[in-house]
C-alpha cells in the first residue's frame, strides 16, 4: 500500500498497536510517520529523502534507532535534502508540478490530460512510480487535450492567461479577483471547467476590485511595477533580482502576498548594495549628547528632528560624512546637544 504523508502532521497507513510518540517535532518538519512491519530507520531515511542522522536526531524518543516497532510514530525532518527534482524536462513539456499529500501518478496523469506512461517516462528521477512523496517535482509532458485557445475574448477583458500545472478555475478566479462564474462564462472553449490542462489559454474578465497602490515607496526603491495577468510576487522578485521578503515588506498595501491582481501597483525595492565600510567619527565635540547608529530609512534631517537639534549643527558635528545627503546603515553620528 502506498502511504503518503502531509505537512500538517499525519500519515496515512498507520501500523497496528501502540507505540512511542514524540512530544513535539522540530521546526520545519515534513510530517509524522507511523512505523509498519519491516520498516527500518535506514529504509525510511532513504524513502523520505533525508539523511539517516537527521531522521535519528529528530526522534529522541527512539532510544535505540536500530530497534523500531510497528506503531512507533516518527517525526520526518523537512525536505531540505528531499524532494526529488528532475535535472531537466523533455522538449515540449507542459510545466513542472510539485507533489502534495495524496497525489498519485495515476491521478496526476488524469488531472493534466496526459497518459500515465508519458508522465512516468518524463520523470526517470522517480525510481518507483507507485511511490511519490510531497516535495517531489515532476515534469508534466505536453497534454494532447491542452492548448485550447479562445477565438476571441469578451469586451473589457483584462488579459489572457496560460494555464500552468496545478491551476484550477477556482484558484484562478480568486487570484485575478473575478467571480468563478464570470471566468467560466468568458471561456466557452473549456467544455468542462473542472478540467484544465497546462497550455490552455483563458480570457480573464475585467476585475471588479479596485487597483491597490502604495501610499508611498520606501527610501531607495528601484521602480514601481503594475501587475499583469499571470504575475506572482515570486516571479516579480526574481525578475528584478530582489528577495521575495524584501518585495513583500515594501508593499504593505498587499494584505495577502499570495494573491495579487492585474493593475495592483508594487514598490520594487533596490537590489542589495555591496557592503560599505561603516563610518565612525574619530571623536565627538565637547559636550555632545551621544552617538547614534544609522538605520535603514534614516536621513540627516530626520535624525536632527528626532533629537531636537538643528540640521546644520548635526552636519557640523560629523565631518566624517562627506555628503550629508547620503548616509548608510551602520554609520555612526555624533549628536550635539540642543542649542
């Protein structure tokens, strides 16, 4: 029997009887697994794509790792070393898909409209096609039913979108901020809305939601970008060479970074600059109030205002700053006393 586990912490296919249970699992663990007859730590580590040491380390409740029994429950470490990934995908493939709990090759072949043999052949990294695990990445070959393109799109549509592996009508309607009924109605070429295939092209009707724009962009931002159909935060971050965390942090107007809509405007932060030496004063003038270390977003004007001193006095107290208009995080300033 194929047993799949879930990141929520439960495995299907538990063994009979009692067993030893972990009090808790380490952060980022991939799931819990219930031992069945014939299992060994070595076999399970290989099966879940983690090191034997990592599996043993995650399960201190097992006093002797060479002795595990049916009913014992193990914490499976995260997939940092797991998740089998293809080196490359064959020409004309429809996309890549990351396996989630409950998936099978048969189910995925049916879902993506390809033959089971074609899906298996496109993924030689999967030694046993009856055993796939969350985190495995599969190449999805181009499906014969895929590639359905609308003859034309209705007036006022906001764009065309090419279906990727894993997409559903419900997910796309939510992503683009339109009703499911409107998305289905705009795409009569899709005879069964429950069956989308990689390569299908959809008309995306006009969104009924207002476009979200930032009130202002953070200091040193690189650009403003208007979202188009198909965009994700991850794709935009990659396109501009910035981290996903930085892009999300620069756009608090986007309440859920997983859902962005065409016409949303994003602040694109500047790419990380190479580290600069921190400038420190050799000494501070007599009677100065204290030293201050610059943080991101600071300006000389803001710091002067914060400490109740004149901008001229702050600049004069810090001759190590050659251009007062340009200060960097970790610069150290002498703060004079208010006049």
